[in-house]
C-alpha cells in the first residue's frame, strides 16, 4: 500500500465514515460475529478487501483471500457473499472494519466493540480463601466511554456502587470497571457487567464466582500427598536390588566372600 493510499483511507475512516454513519456492534468475548459487506452481491469476492483499523491499518482480507499475518487470522473466514466471519472473538478483534471493492473504500464502516469479563489478578482463585477482583472492559476503536456507562449488578439487579455487603466497587476508569468481591465461604455469587447508554442496555455479560467447598481436602495438600507417595515408591524400587542381594547372601553363607584361601607353599612341609 502506498503512503498516499494509506493516508486517504485513514482520513476517510476518521472523518468520512464517522461514528454517526457507521454501524456499531457490541459483542461478548467468545461470541462469533458476521460482518456483511455493503455492496451489491454481483461483485466477486476476489475483488474484495477487508481492513481493520485498531489503531493501525491491517489487511484482514486481500483480493478475497485471508491475510495469514493479520491479527487472529486463524479464526477468520469469508462467506460466499464476502461477509467477514470471526469466530470466538477476543479483545484483539475490536476495532473499525471497512470493506472495499476493487480498491475503492466502501461507504460504510463497522465498529466492533468487545465486552470482556474476567478475574483481574493472575493468581486469583475463587476456590481459595481470598478476595477476587473482577475486571469488565469494553474494547473499542479509539474513543473512550461515557461516565457510568459500565456498571456492575448483583443477582437481584441492584447496581453496585461504593462499598456494600461482600463487594467494593473500584469505579469506572475510561472503558474499564473493577469490582472487588470479598471472600464468602460456601457461597456462589453471580455478577453482571452491563454497558448502558442512558437507560438503554447495549450489552451485558454475567460472571459467577463459586466459593463453595467442593472438597474438604485442599488441592495443594492432595498434590503433596501424591508426590510423597510417588517418592516412597521410587525409594522402594531403588532399594529392591540391595535387599535382594542381602537376602541371597544370608541364604548362601558359602558365597565367594566367605571362601578361605589355601596356605602358601612356604608353610607346607
């Protein structure tokens, strides 16, 4: 791609196909999404390019073929009508998509926003005696999120703000909202992260924390027992040849180590 063409596409995506003219899609991480082309179906897919801007331009499809070096290329395919199909989407698939035919940029841009909910701390384990921080993020193209547009709710549908029974709200930072859930032994809690525009719900995703004890025995303790038992077995296997030789020696007192050598010739006479 020439520098002039890249500049043209960039300007067009930023200004020519603004947010108001683009199609905005909200999807959850793990969903499949189909992005339809905005042109007459008589065009062959060999004339079609798909581009992703997030934040740099990436060719997803070039002349009807998937670009193997593009982000998440292994999850992307092209349908018979040239629709872009993305399976099991993740945060990296969020961005601005544009379809063009015969090197002419299409008139419509599609903005794919991906909602992701997951434990924030890498060591977080809801089955252990510790609090868990949940992270809800809306991954999107460049623009931030309105204040209070991402909220957390409990099982009753109550919006969780500040600090309450079993939770602490971390508040919304740009397009991310954290929720600290206090450890509650024997309980199972379900929380919902919701993206709203005023009173209208754009998308939401549930996350369940299971603090119930599935087993009275700690997993780490089980691993230690298994490892200890394995070490005992290995020691027994290693000692078996020694024990066997000792047993043979005890049953055969006239073995080689007990044979008396004859007297030397100087002592005979």
